[in-house]
C-alpha cells in the first residue's frame, strides 16, 4: 500500500466513526421541547469545546492567520444564511428556521472537517509510524462531533440512520484533505492556521446565533447554562486526553 | 517547582485597576444620555465574548500544568456559580428590568454583580501566578470587560433614580470582591503552588458558567440574535488573539 492510500483509508475510518455519534438517539424515544433544548445546549457545548481546541492549535501556527481565518468563518456563515434566504431571527420567533439550522450544522461541521483533514495530513507528514495512534485518536474525537450533528437533526425529525449518514458525510473531507496535505506538507502547513481559524469562527458563530438562543427559549436558564458549561469543559478535556 | 516571585503588590494594583475601570461604564449617562435596551444587550454580549476569551486563555495554560486538576477545578467553579445563584435566589435574575423599582430587585442586582466579580478575581490571581505578563493580560481583559458590565449596572441604577456619581461609585464597589479574591487566590497559590491548575480550572468553570447563565440569555432577549452573536464572537476573537502576546 502506498503511504497516500494508507492515509486515505485511515482517514476514511475516522469519518465512519463520526456516525457512532448518532447511536445514543436509538435509546431516546420521545423528544420533548426540553430534550430539544438539552440537545441544542449539548451540541453548542461540544462545538464550543472543539473550537477551543482548534484555536489552541491554530494560534501555535500563527495568531494573525487564525484571527483572519476566524473572521472569514463568520463571514462564511453570514453568507450562507443570506444564500438560504433567511430572515433575521429576531425576538420571540417560534418554530421556523428548523430546516435552516439542520442545513447549517451539516455545512458548518463539514467545512470544519476540511481544516481537520489538513491538520491530520500535516501531522502524518511527520512520519507514518504513529499513524494508527493518531487515527484512533481522531476517530474517537469525531464521535462527539457526530453527537452534535445528531443532536440538531434528530429532534427535527430525521431518522437515526439519517443522523449517522449526515455525521459520516460531514467527516468525509477529512480523508479527502488529509491526502494532499500529507503529500504537500509544507504548502498546507502554511494554510493550516487560516483553515483552523475559519473552522473555529464558523462553529462559534453558528452556536451563538442558532443553537444557544433556541435552547434558552425552551428551557430554564440555569439548566441550559450548566449543560453548555459541562459539555464545553468535557469536550476540551476529552480531546486533551487522546 | 521554583518559588513564585512575590507579585502580591502587582496583583493588588492590577486587580484594583480592573475594578476601578468600571467607572467608565457610566460614560453614556454622564453625557446625559440614556442607554436603549438593545445597547444593553450588546454591552452584555461584548462582556460575554471577553469572558469566553479569558476562559479559553486560562484553560490552555491550565491544561499544560495538570489536566485532572483543571477538570476538577472547573467542575468546582461551575458548582460555585450554580450554588451561589441558587442560594441567593438569583438564578433567573434579569439584568435588564429598567422599570423594576422594588428594593429586592436592587439588592439582588448588586449581589449578583458582586458574586460575578469574585470569580473574575480568582481569574486575575491565578493568571498572575502563571506569569506576570499573563496576569497583567488577564487583569486588562477583565478591566475592559468591566466597562460594558458597569454600563448595564448603571442603566439599572440610574433608572431607579440613583445619581450618576453615586451609580459610578456603586459600580466600582460591586467590583471590590474582585480585588479581594485576586489577592487571596494569589496568596493561596503562592503558599501551595500545587493548587495553581485547580485555581485556573475553577476560574475557567466559573467564567463559562457566568457567561452562559447571566450574560448571554438576557442579551438574546434584548437584541437580534445576529447582533449578539457577532458582538460576542468578535470580542472573544480579540481576547484569544491578544493572549498570544502574553502567555
């Protein structure tokens, strides 16, 4: 097997692992408004935690580039929302926007996988000896990202299988980007902080604009807050231990 | 571990400076203008973003020192905020009831502000124990973030008929717990250096929980979601970016 093919196959395994994030929803039958609020809060905490990790990595490559990437990420979300034909989600909006939120979370998580794929490829570039360890780590790290996606899709009527499918889809850019990044490490290393900043900016903005306000609308404030805080800190530590 | 240089005075000076900057929050009122409700939402959002950025900085530094201690400290920080909110009956308190003139509301608002500042004090003290530049950075970030927070407090106070000078004084007074906790946190860490990752974790958990339970929820009700998200993400981005020059 050529090293490039190895990187691709390992990357594909990590993508499939993302689908495991849908599994907890097999055991959740009825979905009440409070469960939706919890799902939003948990997805928000997971994405904020993931962004913290990505920012820490991006700023080690370059703080300016990460900041610029972050601004582009925010602009990207604003552009996507405009393209989706949005109306400003002002005060007291009920229902509505479900389709948009589902679309946005898939887009945001898919785009963020591009940056992660580059990060994987660049770290493989150091030598394939650690390949299996890195792959395993990323595969496990992807599971909560699948959970974040499923937490948004499942309460809005998607089946568990569809949740798993979209979760895997969102991670496909990882193997696709890992290979060129592995082959052209030096070029991609320069682009990496922009990509990581972009991913973090897009995720944080999406959480703040779409997920948190909805969570606060549907559950009591302290409950939402504690769920976001615990998942945020938990996600950062989870990624650290891997 | 090498003993820490004695920065107690530096902590005292910078924490006091951070507490005192609250006086600038009175700006719009001193100019004889009120502050509309949607601007209060934005002020809260800027404060929230800076808190998240500060929590990020503390977390990154803390994880380098001890992961388990940071995790346990963060859990304690979250519990501390939840506990004090519940014990004082302020877990659902809105900081935007400009027309609520009851005494109880007035006390609760001042209490919430004082408790809020206490956690920020731990952040300053712990950051100073990491290094002097990081401590100064943290104190300055908290100082700037105290300004929009004080604006919110002053809007409530002046709405209740408190004079502008008096309101500015109360805004600073509500931050006195910040100075106290900064010095105490630093003293404890200096005496027991092993407690540093715990203190950093505590500050992280408390700042995030404060952001999520006090600052963001009411912002969303005062201004459009998009403006709040933009103000928060930009404020957070700037603090994350600036940290690179201090750590």
